[in-house]
């Protein structure tokens, strides 16, 4: 249930203070605002309870700086990115901690082009916050205004729908859909049902605490079991802000981001849509790399993180990229990962009765083991003991696979990935690294 009590007084006061903020669709309001050289920010969020404390704080800060603010409520991240560009906003802010538990929260910042802000710009913003800078505050008579837009999800759905032929429908298709009790719980079921699909919905009852809790893309067991139980054609699972997607075929086999990318790359190449090649990350399975090379499709890796994938795609003018975790960027349609857009692209490929198990499973993954260690200080892996252990493990691996040890970008964890055709070799190397980290804790 949408909680509006926190923002109602602020909206009521500012609307009474400025009659120009009418109920008209924002384009008309934006023209008036731009004529007065005012800046615009739009804010969306996922379903975490803490979002309802962060949102008014953000609104207060932005209005204090003289910006006009539009709030959208729960909406998938790429919906926010799309509307930031459509509404010609100066910035978009998504309040979310993505796939993390409910007690975490954070911000994803987007520029006027719908692209995530660079690391450099974000660091400048963080410095201004740390410095408690008050120079940006405006005269009380020049405060910004706030308006709540109730149709953000409808606008997002219309944008998604326009990317496909008007006769595209999903009649006769049964889908198990898990929204992870997150930002897609309104838009995803509504769109798929509008297209005629029979939808079995999971994770569409957020209560502020259950986002990503034993559901969503980090817990795909839910769609596996539900697909088999309901004899569905496919299972679709999103994370908290719906920028990730994990699927399963009609047999209940999990389809990760690498398999989805492989399918899309082949399809787009045949349709002559693919531009340049594919950008993956250091986590992408080696089996995907070999598969694409055999299909004469260029494959390059970026640092882990969809922001880095997009930056490399933009630099090389590629239009397909993503991560094994389900962050997939369709450069033809979106500026950031969009689980619902990817789902539609996959479902469009299935519309002629092809089974999902036939569409996917294009390559056999090389054995990959990922372990996460909870630590108080992520810089622990820079210690001499850990560096020595990592060098030792790499020497044992000896070109028979690869190791990737990195700090989590969102959690107090060290992530250790090993990949090789020899599972025992991976286990041995990871054990050496884990032992060194635990000795430092």
C-alpha cells in the first residue's frame, strides 16, 4: 500500500503557494518551470520502508536549493531513467538498494540523458555532502515546488509497449512472475496481463520489510517450483528495483544473465540489429565468451557493475551488454538495466510457440564457484597476507582457469570467484584465499 502521509503536507503547502503547478501532465508544467530558469528533479523508489524517510529528506534538500521536484512513488529503475529523459529533467534519483535486504538503502543518480552519473561526479557530490555546504541554499521566496505524479507506472508501460509491434500479444502464454516485493510489483503484472498472458504472480505484496526476502532474482528457487507446479511456459524473476532479471525455462532450469545475453546476441545478429558486439564483465562465464567467438560475435569485458558495462558500450558504440547476475542493457531501448524490457524481448521471441528450453541453453557454462565472505573492513584483501595468498592461488591455477577477488560494491563482503573445468582446482584455490582473509578478521 502506498504511504503518502509523509509527503502530503509538503505537497499541499507548495501547491497552495504556487498555482502554476496544476494537475496537467508535467510537459506543460516543465515549459513554465524552464521559462523561469528553474531546475527539475524527479524521484522514484522501491518498496523499502526507509524509502519513505529518505524521500522527504531529498525533497526538502532539493526544494531548499530552488529545484522543482516530481515524485513518482514505487517504479522500476529504468522507468525512472526513461522518465528523466522524457520529462527533460535535470536529474533523476532512484531510492533503492537493488538486490540488498530491506535494511539497506541508497541512491542511484541519473543525468538529463537518462544515464547514471559517473563515479567522478558522484564523488564530487559526496564531498559537497560531507562538507555540509550551505552555499547552494536559495532565498525563501525562490524555494522549489513539489508535485506527486500518480501515473508514473502507466507512462513507463506505454514507453515499453511502443518498442514492439501493435499486434504483439501473449495470449496462450502462462508466466510465473516474481517481483521480489519490489519496485516492479505494479508495472510488471499489469503489462503482462494487458498483453494477454496468464500470470501467476509472486512477490507482489510489499510491506516495507519483505523486499528480496526469499524471493526475487537472488532466490530463483521460487520460480523454479512455481513453474513446475503451474506448468508454466517460463518463469521471470526481478530484483528489488527491477534492473536485474533471472529466468527459468518450462522444465525449471535456471537461465542466468549470460544465457539470456547469448540468446539475444544470436537473435539480434540474425535480425541485423546487433551493433558492434557484446560487452560482458570480469564475472561473465568463459563459456559465453567462447560461444560468442564461435558465432563470430565480438566479446569484451568491463569491470563488474552495469555502470561500467554501459560506459564501455557507449565508448565502443555496442548495443548489447550485461552481467551474469541479470543486469542486461539493451542499448537499442534503454540507458540502464531493465528487467521488464528484457523480459518482453525474450517473450517476443517465444510468441511463435517455441519452448523456452529450446530458445536458451545455447552454451555449456564452465564450472564457476562464487563465495562471499562477510567482513568488517573490505580493505582486508589489500593486506600482505591476503596478497600473498592470492598470488599463491593464481600460481596453482596456472592458466587452467581464472580467479577474481573483489570488494562488493554494495555490501560489507569480499567476493571470491573461481572458474575452471577442474572443480577440485577451484575449490583448492578458493580455500587458500578464504583462509588468509579469515586469519585477518
